[in-house]
């Protein structure tokens, strides 16, 4: 993407002065000079592509500039101080945040571990825009994954599916989430992907005729009503279909909502008017109507849903919504970013961001325990929580001030009971030393060793405390 195209795309939605963007473009191009990607392309093409994705999501100037510069701190010789001086604190913090996440390496296949990693990424990012940049970066890397070895492809796809797609979902950026999922799906389960994608494109072709018929019929009946609208054919993303098939143990043919029709109009009244027309032209399926406009889903999703029978006897799912509702469902948190914070950037205070973020999180539906997530997110940002690596590279979440004893009990109560020492980052440490986020901690145990009463005044976690108390109660002779 040439600088002219980039500026044009940015100016379509923003009136901000673009001098900084132009400078970021030249700076990054210069810094990455002579670097190549695995595809053989010049490295800067990756920065351009990531920026293009951020422009798709209409991100603010700082985020777009940080997109251009996102690999400068990690992959070039430009010193942090120079960067900070050239681009200021805000852009520097965004790029430093992305770089920090870059250094986290996720390998575990354990879902509980993935949850800790997602939390750690959120906590590390501090600013939600860092996550959006990271997601754009990952999306472009997934789009160009074919240039890497198969081993790398599997590793990165696994990480994408277990970490980044769920993060995108949490932020309500469904379009990005779907593409990340389907790209990972393709590499992780190539046979299933091929067979499913063949089946979907088959019914897509068959349904094109049906869509034409539907459109013609609807237009005829709308007559002179003069309701602005556009009709889209919609396919559920492949990985969602696959997951639904597995979960409900259904063959593809029985997945009802794999394909459907979406009607987008200008305002809410017209949504209901269109619904009336649809129901008067096609026979609605009893019990299929849901009004998510009057009662939005928790992630703010709004639409009217209904299913109707067309002349061939086939059942078609229909969603009716306004342009604004459409944006929210596709872009999620990114769609609201600019509008919530205002164009000026004058009110970008952390508190406000957090408040808004927490509200947003509260609305999200797909969390197993939203309350806990919000709480942990808040405390993470206040740095009340630290993340400690096991020697194998797993991550454990602990309260700030936690000691190797707490860590030992988090791994296993027997390890806690028998610990006699610890190594922090390969150096011998005391059991009551304070752990810091990012430390790698190894616990040294001795068989038949026992918890000590004075540990009670050292530990920070309730789990360790109650376990030590219990042990002392059951073994009073040792106390
Ligand atoms: Mn990158």
C-alpha cells in the first residue's frame, strides 16, 4: 500500500493531521530496509499490510502510525529513546506493548493455560489498542503462513486458535475472529477444512438462485414503499460450523444457520417494516422470530432474526438490522473506539478507557464467568496480579507480593508441603522472596519435608494459607 493510498483511506474517516503518519511511513520503511520476509518480499510490506487492516477498522491516528512502526522496536536497531523522541509517548507505548506481547511464547495445549495467557496478554497490553494492533499483525501473519514450514504453521495456528481468536471474540471483533479461526482451521485440520468448504460452496451456488428469487419477490412487494436497503448472502464461518457439528453431533446438512440472508437498512422503524414485508411475502417458520433489537444480546448485538419458507420449500434464516448494528457486529470494540472517545483525543484518560472497557466486558456474553474476568482485568491493570512461569513454560497467575511458597502450592499441594527452596530465573532464592511478573520459578522439594508455621506470615494466597493450616492441624506433633 503506497503512502497516497494509505492517506486516502485514513482521510475517508478522519480529519486529523497526517504529517505524523507520513513520517511514520518513511521511518519504518527506512528502518526495515534490507530485511526480507519468509515469502521473499521486503519486510516493510508486512507493516503496510498490518496498517491496511487497521484502516479497515477505522482506527485512530496513533494506532495506525503504531501499525506502521509495530516491528521497529523488536526487529531493527532503532533505540527506544530515539523512537520515543521521534514519535512521542503515546505511539511509543503502543509499539512497546505490541513488542512485549511478541516476546510471550505460548506452547501449552491445556485450555486452562490458554485462559491465563489471554489474561496475561490483556494485562501486558494495558491499552486495548495494543491488542487490536496485535490482532491485525497476527491476521496478516496467518494470511501469509504458507511460506513457513509445516511445523511452524501448526504451532502458530494453534496459538492463533487458542489465544488470539478468543481475544478477538471478547472484543466483539467478529470479522477478524472468523478469519483467524478459518485460517487456523485450514492448517490444523486440512481434510475437515477441505470437505466442509466444498460443501459450503456447493450450497452457496445452489442458494444463489434462491437469493435471486428472494430478492425479486421482496423488491416487488416493497413496491413504492421506498425503504433503503441492501441484501447480503451470509455464510457462517467454517470453523463455527465445524464446532457446531462436533458439539451437537450433527452432519453438515442439518446445520440450519450455515447460510442465510441479511437485510441492512437505515433505521429501526424500517427494520420492522422490512420484517413485515418479509413475513407477508414468505411464510414464517413458527417460533423462529427473535427480536434482538428490543432486547439486545449482552455483547450489544442487535438484529431481528426470523426464518421463512421459500417457494422451493427450503427454510432460510434472515437477519434484519441497521447499518450501525451491522458495524457493531462486525467490528466490535473497534467500531466503538472512535465514537466513545471522541475524535479530539482530549479525553483519553485511562480511567475512562477502563470504565468503558469494563462496561463492554460486562456486556460480553461468551464468557464463562464475566464477573471474574472483569475483576481480574481490573486488578491486572492495577498490577495486583503477577504472572510466573514454571520451568516448562506454563504460566501461573498469583497476587502481587506472592512468594515461591505460594507458587509451589499453586503447582501442587504436595510440592507446597515439601518445598525447601527455590530458583528464580536460575538463581538460588529464599522461600520468602517476592516474585515479580515474568519470573521463571523452579521449586526445590525434599521428600518428608514439612510446612513451617512461620510460612503463614509470608504467604499471600488463601489457597496456600489454608493448606498449611490444614497440615499443621493434622500433624500437631510436627509443629
Ligand atoms: Mn509484525
